[in-house]
């Protein structure tokens, strides 16, 4: 809970209109003269999503903080003023109203307390007294109270990866391994990367953040060629596709489907776009994505008394796991049926930072073809991993794009599977950057990425496969073993890559050439017939 506390000479406000989540109030409170208070202590309050974990404790801490200040200042009245602008992490309206009402009840035995209506647009004027204690702020969290600071329980990338140490190696497909120091930019010398130019570009861009400073030419080309553009009436990072772009999009989507259904023999499913954020398994996985998600706040249903009923907080899907895992939790799987592969292509949403958004490369709304393979044990899981690696290597080679391979793997798994990884690198005839982690920091123990390289030496992730050893326990994904016991699956998460990313890299690859050209099967115009005379037009 965020509090901004001001000791004022006077404070007045009037209601100007309802928001969709406005609570019902006494009509007498809505008037032209507004509501005025002399010598008040005005407490601007924002109830946050995180407060739902222990609302009673949060409210109690807020009460103690406000009472301590009020005991020193002796105001005539306390005004609790709902104010949504102290945080971007807002609680559901029902939780906010309940917390404010409880806070008011806690304070009333000691002071005259007034609570302004929740969910209304208001006009207000305040005259701060200006003495040393007249302005203060508090951030109330489960771990305590911060004065004048902002302390959040939302997990950042740093929170997720803290205490995890990394070592880096270059592993060639001939088995040669060289340890490198990614704190030392001099490693980008030809002595280390001379034979691996694509991998050098990826390491320079991804690990050292070395950028040419040029905007990828596809950003302007996608408009000039009438492929795609930003939709001004949507959020940043959401595109509209013109007819040519839609053709490219559909062809690549069909391509991904053909791989999944015909080559890998997956079963196709479809699941919702919106999920309950209060489910522990969904919130737990959200932390793996550093909570970069769209929150969906829906108007609460109201009871006959006008009070807010209990509401739920939702998120737009940021990964393709939730619906499938929920489906399989209710299914009966036998060891005889495994491995099982499921395919789904759907929109995903991640609230990337605005400065990171770029053309077709990084979006907030994108189309992800997902494949999940459910396996008996670690051996079968790694066998499946190898099948998927080779499949995606064939596809990347077939499109002609420039790419490099990056593995990220927990040390105990690297020690166990190093020789198998070398075999995979031999198959793709590619060296790899290997990040060896001291311990697990996500649900996967091993993953790799094919990093596509654009025309300005930037890179972005395309295909990926992840060997998941945790989610079966989190979601209750079990099969019946040969002995009749319930046993957790090993899961391979994989994707050929976001459709928009493929559009980006295929366009960038074309723009590297003196005469840009798409692969024939993706070209919106495959043949042009040019009559040399008007008399041939009808024939043409």
C-alpha cells in the first residue's frame, strides 16, 4: 500500500464523474459545493496488488503509521482519499475498497475519519501547511514500511537470478572447448571468434550490448513494402498487417503448423488468452518472465447493497503453458502413451519496456507456435530434446537466415550431457556459446536458442527448446507408471519461434543483398508478366 500524507490548512474536492469501477454512494454526497475540510490530515491511498497476500497485516501497518503521524500533528479530521496514481500495480477494486474501509474502522476510535468515494473522478484543491512534518510518504509491504521510498514485492530479473553464478564457454562441434570471460570485451578478437563470425555478432550484441546504432532497415521497409505498421489506436508494440504482410504471416503460420502436425505428429489444441493471476502456479511461472505481463482489471460485480463483491485479477497469456497444463492435470496419462506432443498457435502478450520495442523484432503482442512434449523420464526427455533441436536446425538452414546457437544449462546437466550437446552441434555444423549456471534459476535445467542475426549485426531469439524438470510438480502433471504409481512428467517446451520474428529476420536477410528478394514461397508477388505492347495485355 502506498500512502502520501499531507497536513493541510484546508482541503476540498468534488465529484466529476464515475469510472467503470465506481462504488455506489449516497446521492447527497454528489453536489456542486463539494466536500471541504479545515485543518485535515489528508492520506492519499493506493492499495496494490501485492497487498492481497496479507491484507490484514498491510492495513494494520498502515493504521500504525498514520496514527503515529496524527498523534504528533493533532489534525481536526483524517481524510482517507483513494488515489490510484501512486503505483502502477493496482489491487482489484473489491480489495481496495475493503482495505480502505477496514483502515477507516481501525482509525475511528481515535479520530474523526472521512473516506472519499472510490472509483470516481474528482476535482480537488489542497493547501499544504509547509512545516517539516507536513509532507510524508510510506510504502507498506509485508516485510515492513519504507518512508519516502518505493519498495516493491514484484520480482525483477535481478530477484530471479540472484545467487546464480555463470561460467561461459565456446564449444565447437569438433569438441574443442574454451572458457571465456564475458567481463572482458577483448575476447571478441579474431583469435577466439575468427572462425565463428555469426556467433561473434551474437555475443557482442547480447552479452556486451555492442550495437551499431543503426535502426534495422526492416523497420522502414515493412511500411514501404506494405507489410506491417504500428496501429495507433492500440498499445505500443501491436501491429496491423496489410494484405502482403498477412500473406507472409499466414504462410509462415501454415509452415509452423505443418512442422508440428505432419513432421512431429503433434495433437493440436486451443486454450484461452486470459487467466486467473491468483492461481499460484500461474503467478509462479509469471515470476520466471519477471512479471512482464498485461494485467486485466475487470469491473467488479456488485451485490444488491451496492457493495463490491469479490473479484478476480486476470492476466493475458505470456506463455502457452497454462491452458494445456490445466487440461492435462485433469487427464489420465499412462506410461504406454508417452511421449505425447501437443501443438498450439496463439497470441501471447508481454509488456516489454517501450524503449525495447522495435518493428517486427520485439513486440508486446505476438504469435507463438508452441509444442509441448511430455516424457517418461530424463532420458526420454533428452531424446525428445535432440529430435526437436535437429528439426529446428533443418528449418533454420532451409530458410537461409544467418543464425548462431546459444545453450544455457545447469552445471550438473552440462557435466552429464556435454558429449550429447557436441553431437547436436555436429548436426547443425555450428559452434555454441555455453552458459553454465551454478544452480537452477527457472523451471528448465537446459535450454538452447537459435539467435537470428539481422543486417545491422543485432540478434534476436528464434527457435528454442527447454528441458523442464519443475512444472510437472507445480501443475500436478502426472502419469501412471508401469508399477501403478503417479509419476511426474519431464516436459520439453519448444517453439519454432514467433511468426513476427521470422518475418523480421527473413526481411532482414533479404535486405543484406544488393537486390533484396524473398524466398520464392514467401514472395507476395512470385511472377510479374510485363507486356511489351498494348496488344498483348489481354493475353497477359
